[in-house]
C-alpha cells in the first residue's frame, strides 16, 4: 500500500516536472537556447492565478485562463526584447541573458507581491480526495496527471499535424534552410515561446495546488529539476521531456521513501549523471552525428 | 571600525546638542534588527511593531527615559545582518534589540562580542546565539528548552504515546529542538515511531507525511517555521491523516499567511508563552494598541519585542546608562544589570543568568476556529 502511495505521489510530482520540462525542451529544440527564465515564468503565472482567485474573486477556470494569457504575453515579450536581438550572438551570451532575465523576474515579483510567502488557495480542487481502501488520492494529484497526458498528446499532435507544427520541426532541423524555404523563423520561435509560457502558467497553478507556498523563488528549484528532466529524457524531444519528468518525480519520491529523505535530490542528480554517461543524448534524444 | 565609531560619536554629539532639551531626561538609542523583508518578514515586522508599541508607550508616559528606535533590515540573511549591524551602530545605537532570527543573530552577536555591544534578542532561540558570548541575552526560550518542554507537555497531558518527528536538518533551530525532544521523549516513555527530515528547498512532503501515517503516529511533532509546516498540514489533509500536530514558537504566524486555509491548522498545538486572546490586563492593553496601529493580532514575536524594550529600559536604569554613553561603555554595565533584575512582562515573569538564557514558564495553546486558545 505504501508502495502504491509513493508511486502516485511520484507520478504527481513527475507530471509537474514534465509539464515544466516541456517548456524547456520546446524552446531548446526550436530556438536552440536554454531559457533559464522558464521557472520564473511559472512563478509569475502562479502569482497571477493567486491574484485572480484571492483578490479579484475569479472562478478557478477564469483565473487559470487569465494567468495563461498573462504568461503568454510575458513569454513573447521576453523573447522579443531579450532573446531576439541576440539571435546571431554566441550561445553563451543568450544563456547569460536568460539567467539575467530569471533574476529580473524574481525581483520584479518581490517588488510587486512582497517577500511574505502566500498560501495558494487550493480549496477549489482539494476539497475531495478519493479513497481506495487505505489509499487516499487527492483530486489535485489526479488533475495533475490527467493534465499532463492531455498536454502531451495535444502537443505531439500539434507538432505532427499542423502547419505551424511542421514549421517548428523545420526550424528545429535546420534554421537556415527553413528560412530559405520561406518559413518565418522569428514568428515560429515567438509561437514556441507563447506555447511554452502558456504551459508554464498551467504548471504554476498545478505546482502551487500540490505545494501551496508561493514566494518569488517558488519557480527556481522546480525549474532546475525540470531542466534536469528535459536533459534526462533527451532535450529537444517532447516525449522525452514527458518521460524524463515522470521518471525524475518517481525516482525522487522513491529515493526519499526507501533510501534517505536527506539524499532525495542527490539521488536524482546521480541518476542523471549515470544516464548521461551511458546515453549522452538522454533517454529519447536523437544521436548527434559528428561531421568529420 | 574606529572610523565608524568616531563618526557615530560625532553624529551623536551633534544630535545631542540639537536635542538637548532637559538635563534629566535620558534618551536611549535602541536599534531593532530583524527581517522586515524576505522569507521571514512576518517575524521581523512583528518584533519591530511590538517594539514600536512599547517605545510609543514609554515616550508618551514622559518618565525619565525617552527612546529613539532605529530599525535595520537583515532579510534573515547572515551576510546582510552584518551591514544592518554596522548601519545601526553608525546611526548611534547604544544597544540592540535583536536580531529576530537565530542564524543572523549568531553572526551579529559574535561581532557584537568583539566590538562590545549589548544584544537582547526577542526571538532568536538557538543555543548558538548565546553560546560563548557574554553580551547576548534572550527573551524567548532556547531551542533545547522548547523541545524538552514539548515532550514534557505531551507526556503530562497524555496526548498520545506514538510520535512522529519531521524536522529540517539544514537548520540549527529545527535540529536543536528535535535533539532535546527525542531525548526527553525517551525519558518519558514516549515512542518515536517515525522520524524524517527535509531541507530548506523541500516543497514535497508526501514521503514524510506518508511515513508518519503508516507508522500510526498519534502526534506529529513539527519543530520548524510556519512555511514548511503549512505544506505539511496541507499534505496531511490531502491524505485524510489527522493526528495532533504539535509545533513550537516557529509555528506562530501560520494563521497570518495570506491565502492560508486556516481550517487546515484547526487543532494544531504549540508551545508559546504568549496568547493574544488572554484576559490578562497588560496583554489586553497591548493587543488593543497593536490592533489599532497595525490592524492585525500580534503574534508571540511581537509580544517578546514589546517586553524587550521594557527589559532594556529596566536594565538601563539599573545600570545607570546615560544618553551619551557609547555602546562599548554600556555593554558591560548592561550585562551586569540584566542578571539582577526581574521583569514582569506580557510573556511572563523573567530572570536571566550569565549564560544569557531566560527563565520563564511555557504554556501550550491550541488553534480553535482560527485563534489561539490556552489549554489551561
């Protein structure tokens, strides 16, 4: 029973990592950059949803929608202002900009919402928990796992079937060639950021529904873990981010439950190192062909 | 340092020339240092506001002493507290009411030990705060005392015998209380059925709570601050696990977290020497003034700081501190004086010994309908 309990907790935590990891992996796959501000977009999304629920009295669905719109606008703005001018610059410059953006967002949140931790109002989803024998599963957990599956299926379909999805795959494969074929690279990357940021808003709400303390640093640790998950699964690959996220969550919970609560994070990163040693491109990553 | 002191003295001279009104009125310059922003802001603001109420009372009463309160923010950060400490001395502080939280207080207190500056901390409760420093005194209990008193209380009131402990092993506050709790629990035949840890970065407590639940713990002891505690309460509610949660003074403040569902904290017990709903005359007067000024119910930290100002004045009177004394001159006089006085404050009757630890009796409160209520 405790095994099942831990498994469900792991799946729930992993699903949150997976949704965040999707944001990292999409942006990396298409724009070839690590958007380290992604974790902080999640935090902003959670704050906007918090304001919607707590101050403006919006119904939950509307609050999430407002938060998604806010994050989409934020994501596209960040991309347009900070990353687009650096499109031709060295990747290190873009990386540093992303880290700077992360601090900017954290400190902006500190200014607007203050440093006092806020408790995310969760009463709208966790008032019920389902009982299966001795097992209690909260509705938040089920919604998280369900949302994760829906998002992955629709993203896979989007990239496989739609015109924009096709454009994204082209840009990902060869940006220069895609441009020559008449694909608007800047617009494609903007759309990628828009989708990634909207997902960040959902991730923020789900994260804070399960772990309800909201403060300006809320996004950083889950952001780093999700980035690890993206690398673990093979960065650039959508199913890889999913698999990596879920596995990471389950490994973390099992590591804490059966080995040591103190070493939980250490175990996670140790597994990452082992996987990368055996399979340097991650679990589902495409092998990199070396041109000689 | 010399330059800073010289500057501070110069500043104080100019200041005293400008404000010399009557010869017999003594102005004490007290610096409050605490996290008025940052993760522990709730505590720092509480101690600041509590001190402000006491300062206002003393200044309005128009007795022998006037107080000038200097406030410096340390953000609950061991580096920033040094800047705050230096800024307080630059501003002419003669003694320090602070710092509010343990780790910064260890750092600033050690510096104050070499500089000879008197510290009276309202709420920094680890033993390291007063250890090897003759200049630091506490108003709250030391952590070990909280752990011991909690175990005694649980045993004496027969709340249960199977106990789970969840603690932050990256924090001296949490580990300090846990150590003496476990020791005392063994002496009182209380069985620790589950023990698990977390760190400052932990947000997922499902494993710790599941462990306590599966071990069949009737009481979960939470020696920690309110932020992780609120997540543990949430996780337990999700799992329909309802033991008695027993906290310590760091739990105080959980009801004021914005957006917190107070029904989660229903029935939570905590050791605290101060409860705002008390009928005691002095407490009622303090709570009323605090509510009028800051529009919220004061927590224990505010009461500690309120008492702190009165303790400093009483000690200053005993020591014969004058307006123009430097912190160095005042330090040793205050150290001697505080050990001779008994202060009847709103957090109880207090005395001190040379270790810097306070002696007073703890009481347990229970959260009922979103308010603290004394057990007996």
